[in-house]
C-alpha cells in the first residue's frame, strides 16, 4: 500500500468554516483534527471578544502548542509571566509549561493554534458543556 497523497487528500476550508465550539465570549473553530492528520496535529482558530479571559491557566503533559496572533493583541501567560503579543506574533508553549491566554483590549482577538500531536479536539464537547453550564 502506498503512502502517496493525491489532490483528494487536500483539506480546504473557506473563512469561517470548520467545527465551531461556542465557549461563552470565546469561540474555537477547528480546521483540522487528528483524524485528518494521522494524529500528528490539530489546527484551530480561537476568537476572544473584547476584555475576555481565556481557558484558565493549564498545562499539557505531552503536547506542544503553537500560537500565531491573527488579529488584535493577545495577552499570554507562560510560567508565571504575562506578556502582550500583537497581531503577527508567534508563541510556542512547550509541554508541561503552565500557560493561558486572554484578551485585555477593546478589540476582538484571533489566534491560530497548532496542537502537537493532535487529539485535543476530542475534549471540546466537554469543554463546550462546561462553558454552557458556567456562563
């Protein structure tokens, strides 16, 4: 069996397309997940309305996260330090590093997230339910 890819393996989504998860004043839109990437990674957009906290400080034992700020100025926690990342900024969070993100501005913030390896998206239904139950 060949591992060769063809045009049928191309994944193309138009703006706004993907699997959307409402999380209060934050929205996640998954563009590619572990099922589409051989579990190598997942890709998502995270949109935070003005003056919105993020998911809360947390860490991942075996996963690296990459963030690219696509709109606005995001505030990131890495370890015990906060820093502001304007549009165009790139942030890598290694496994086991405590982190968080939020929007401390009056403008909407957008983040492109790559989660390595993939699989985080399996948690999204439970996370969505938590946000619905805890507005």
